[in-house]
C-alpha cells in the first residue's frame, strides 16, 4: 500500500433560498402546534405510513401526523424544492422523505451510514468504511454525480462544511436530533443556488420541545469487535405561556474501527487483475527487508549479509497492519430558542456544535525516493563504493520502513453553525424570514510514521552529488551524520536501530479552515390572488435575496510542503468567493375540483446570481402537477443547473496522492490488455522497459500529482423528470409512484483518472498523455502521473424510480406496513474529453477505486405493530456490475473474475414500549453476508459500494426514556 491518498478534491459550495419553517414538534408531550415533518404526497415517502410509533425513543409527535393521514385532512407545509407551503399532493418535485423512526430502527450511529442504504445515494461520496485519506468524513453523493454536486441544508438553510473535504460532514449530526430528512432528487440550482446540481438534502431537526429525553445505545459485531456506543438527550422549556421556547440537546458517540486482518475475505490483499495463465499476486512489492535493484539482480537481504532474488514470497501483506473501518468519536451540542413577540416579529436563534475525533491505521510507509516538489533525489541509489554495500555495484533501494511503525492518522474537527433571525407576518398574507448565518470549521490532522527523508539519508551517510537536483546521484559521506546531533550512522541493508529510527521518523501536522457568512431574506405569500375563472385556485409568490461569502484554507505541514518527508507532498491552498443572488417563484393552481382537473398546478422558479469570480448567471425551473381525478396524479419538471469551481478546483496547489491504478508495463498487468497487449508491451519497450519481467514498485497505487486550475469554467446542466403517483381510494393506505429522471452536465469539472491517462499513452490511443507520465530514469519506476482539474467533457445519466407505501390495519391492535424504494439506472454516459468519445458506465464498476453504477438498487421494509411491540424487516439489494478500467470492460480472457454479482443484505429490528420507556434491539446483516471480491488492491472489495457489509453481522440495543 502506498502513502496516504491526497486531500479529497470534492466540494459543495452552494446556496439556497427556501422559506424558513420552525418545526413545532413535541416528543411524547403536549402538542403546541399542528406542524409536522413534511409527509406531503406526492413526495416518495421512504417509510411505511404507520400507527403511532411506540418504538421511537426520541421521535417527534407522530400521532397527529397519523390522524391527519387517516382522516384525509390537508396540511400545508414547506417541502424541499419550493419556497411556498404546499398542501397534500400539490408538489411536482420528486422529494423523498425519511423519518426519524426509519433512521433509528437501523441502529445507524451516523446519518451518513443510514443514507448509504438509499438507492438514489451513489458511491462517489465518502463513507466511514473508506480509511485511506478520507480524514473521517462522511459526505453524500446523489445519482453518482459526486459529493460536490449535492447541497446539504439544515432546516432549509446552509451550514458549515468540512474544510478538508469541502463538503458537509454527516458525521457531525446527532441522529437522535433528526426529525426528518427530505431529499430533492432533480437538482435545485434555481431555488437553492449554484451547487444543487444533483439535488438537495434537507435535514430537519427537532425544535420547540417541552419535555426531556435520555437515550442510550450500544452495539457490537458477532466477532466481538466494532464496538459502538451512544448517549444523547435533550431538554426543552416553554415560557411566557408558550410564547417562547428554549431547547438544548447533546450527544456523545464512539465507534471503534475494525482491523483488516480480522476479516478473512479482506486479507491477504490481491494486488490487481490476474493475467491469463498467471497466479494471483498478493500485497506490495516493497517489503520491510527492502529490495536493492542492480543492473544484474533484484536483491532482498537475508539479514545475515547475504541476499536472495526477489520473488512473490517476499511481497508484503499490508492487510495485516491497517484498519478496515474508521474509529470515530463525536460529541454534539445544540441550542435553539425563539420568542413570539407578536404575529409580526418572532426572533430566533440556533447554534450547532460538533467535535469529532477520528483515527485510522495503515501499514508502514514505503521509501523509494522523492516526488515533486522536493529537490531531494528521486531515487535512493546506494553507490557501490559505500562500505556497507557488499553487492559491489550501485543498488537502488525500495524499502518499507517497519522501524517507524504503522502510519496512524488522527483527525480532530470542530464545526459550528450559528444562526440568528426573525420571522413573521408582514400584511395581507405576506410573510418574511430574515436571517444571518455564520459557520466555521477547523480540522487538525496528524499522521505519525511518515519519516523525514533528509534525516534518513543522513542516517545512511548519503548526500546528493548535486544538491538541489532531484536527478542527482548519491555519494557516501558519513560526515553529514556525524555532524548532526542525534544521528546514528546506519546500514540501509539492515534495520534501523531504535535511536536511528527515532531520529529519522516524523509526524506531520496539517490544518484546514472553512468559514461561511450568509445573509438571507425570504418573503412569501401563498394566496396573493385567486384565479378569475370558475374552479380557479390560488396564486402564490415567493421571492428573496441572499449574500454569501465562503473562504477555505489548507495549511500543510511545513516539512511536507517542502518535500522533505516521505508522505504525500502538498501545497498551500487558499481562496474564496462571494455571491449576491435574488430569486422569484410563482405557483398557480389553475384548476381545482374541475372536470378532469381535480388539481392542475404550475410552478416557475428563477434565480439570478452575481459572483465576484465568474460574473453573473441565471437559472430557471418549471413544473406542472395535474390530477385528473383524486386517485392519480401526473407531474413533470424541467430546470437548469450551474456550478462554479470550488476552492480546491480553482486554487489547489499541486499535491501528491496515490491513485488506485496499475502500471501498464508491470509484468503481471501487461497481459490484461487482451488484443492490445503487444502494443502496450512495445510502447513500454520504447522506454527501455521489459514488460515480461518488470515489477512495478507502486503495486495497485500510482503516485499522482493533483492540483487546481485557475482557468476552469463553470459547469452547466439541465435536468428533467416526469412521473405519476397513484393513491387509489379503493385501496386505503396505498401510495405508489413512478418517476423518470434525466441529468445532462456540460464542461464537467474533474480530473482524468491515472489509469485513463496511462492507458491512453501505452495503448497509443492518445500519445500526448505520455507527457503527463514521468519515470525514474535509473529504474523506470513510475515517479508521478499528473492529473490536474479541467473541464473534461460531459455526463448524461437517466433512470427510473419506483416507490411504494402500503399500510393496512389488520385488527384493532395490529398494523402491517410495506415500503419499497427502487431505482433502475437506464444510462450513464461520460465524456472524458470535450468532443471526445462517450463511455457507457451503466452497470459498470471502476474496480481500481471501487465506485460503480449498478443498474438496479432496492431498499424495502416490512413492518408489523402489535400494540406496544413492533417488528421491522429491512432488505437492501444492489445489482451486479461489470469491471471497467474507465475505458473498456475487463474481459474474461484477461482475468479469472470480471464482475461482481447482485448482493442482498437483511436486517431485523424489534421495538417495545413500556410506560415512558422505549426499547429497541436489532441485528444488521442478519445472514452475515460478505462483500463481493473486487481486485482493487486495497481490501479485496469496494468500500464505497459495499461498506455496509464490512462489519459483518452486528447487533445493537437501545433504551430511551421521556420525562
């Protein structure tokens, strides 16, 4: 395994303008307001519409919502995707609603862990099962468009993002504080701002509570690891006869990481594809004993001064020394208050704080030389004249520094969002909401065991013959160690002494900062006018403005930035932007209770944005919602999107990461190119590489230089959806919907994968990419591949969503519920170069980095409630995928395995309520399903897709009490 992956180059800088709604909900206490979490049809409600949730230990008051559903009453609420209140069945936007009960019944410790279950959530985000360079964040991706193209809101407004990943970290949310989550799945740039390209996730928290709750949860796997624990609580106070309220809540969660060697499917690690007729290759080609390559041999020390030829038996199994999942500790605190002075003026304030610690462990760092921007030697070639070199000729060293210990990355993150504002009536139905939000995030990260390259060379008595020239040869000069305090002269063919290891080791420290300032004014009126014809409905108008500024800075460790360590090189990144925006929305009910028009509503939205970086832009959206009769409804939307490059994409300094890829010239990989193998071998030979016996030191990871590009242009896109919702009166409790969706992106901002660049070069498809590949002249090993951000081309994707909810009361005490969310991916076409070829990635997995686009995904729940006892069964399914290297599918002739099968997983939860106590117990991954094998070279699977299976079978217990 190479060094840690580079800074996550994904971001979500975006804006929004939906109406502020204060959710007045109570948990098992007096109900002061009829407002409930949005459950408005025809949103695809990802939940069974159930009887009172006796199992929910910290739920909002659900009985009122149930009474409303049972009685058929109409309630107006603000649903994500519109700034106007909407009564039942009058929202054309495809919005999925998740309730707190759904989240808690899965035993998920973080909101991100739960959302990974949903079919619309893609694999291009970041999960807690990805340990290499993710800094412990959990960021969500919709429709596989990437985590930088989805906007996350808290109660309809922006919150601070994580500075290291430039996205909203779901690990910072207390799952017990969530009232509901609404997911807008057709974009939202015209209402919420530039980065709501794939959609919007609006997390609605519990507010205005007037009781108290304490909940404790614990979990463990059936192997005795992966322990987790959580304690959370809240207390709310009403005062001045209910005109004011103060609510505080807090939580502490801990989750231990799982070691990779504790799962037999993950260890030892297959390092890549298997060429025809070849046997699997495991682990890394850089062992702790080291490899010393001369012109005549590839030598491995025996420890007694003798050597043997390197073979597969010498490969290092890094799976023994690293984590499979992150360790997390998270503490949250929130404060919420408001006071109703009168109907015209209600001041309010909200404060959210999170402190997160995460750590992960990786194998000892490998040493092969420096990489840009370092001016130290790119290769450690020990001169044959050195007294400890018994080989008698120059030898280039590749060595894993076990003496420095495993690399342990520890990250501490502080995030807070403070919001103050006022809302109320203006006059004649007009309402306003004026707020100011300040958000701040600081990330401090340290990684031990990364080594000090300069001091290591000193310990070996080696110095550059031409200081400052990275291609310089090394000479033996023991005086450089003798003159340095603490240096112990060492033999590179032996292990370092404890004193020498302490002298040459190093712990790096990185700092990230993010800041948000957002001034927001929203005005709306649901009943501006009435249509002047028979059966006409109301005209609603919403408008507003927003001025927002965002800044981000990354300060790498000074020694890392100078290239003197052996970890990823990095450069300072800093920048920001500000934007002033205005929006307007109009919603008109053209017909209501007319012949063949039970309801006919149209909605139009527009937004003007003026950036200090890219000038101005306009985005719009139009929708129609038509119900010819009460039982069926048709809806459609059409809108545009816009995304400006984020700070990392624009201003990011060049930084080194280890991309998941394989060297085409490696003897174990050249044969996987099928009919192109002779061409690849010939192009390798032109560079002096004999691909029949060349062994790449980079294994399944390739050193890659990432960086920003100040010449980037904004992305643009268009999205449309159309579908139908059926709520037949003759089957009470049944709701079903079908939705077709389609996204198109132009000038897509990304960087080409290292594998694509190398494939284009060595297959001869585009030889200009060879300029982005550098090798060490003395060994022909890869030095780096350059992959900077660019407007690489476009993307087109489409699919079908099918959602079903059914609730039936079997007896006076028994309620049976069924819920199903299904996604069928129709197409996923990506263009890697402007004007270039379109690649079909539907049903394909990029096996090197573990992301993929399954054609079919499904999440179903079946529930039974008998009085105070409830049982829920949950099933997740992900369809099979063909392996792809970003250009072509892997063929069976090139490898023993070329695809992953469809995967089912099953969970069961049991709930019980006794007086004021609520108990819950569950088993996740009931059948102990193992993730499928993927030759990605990391853990024998793909955490981005199958991370929910990494723990194996696990159980949890939860108890909560209201008082």
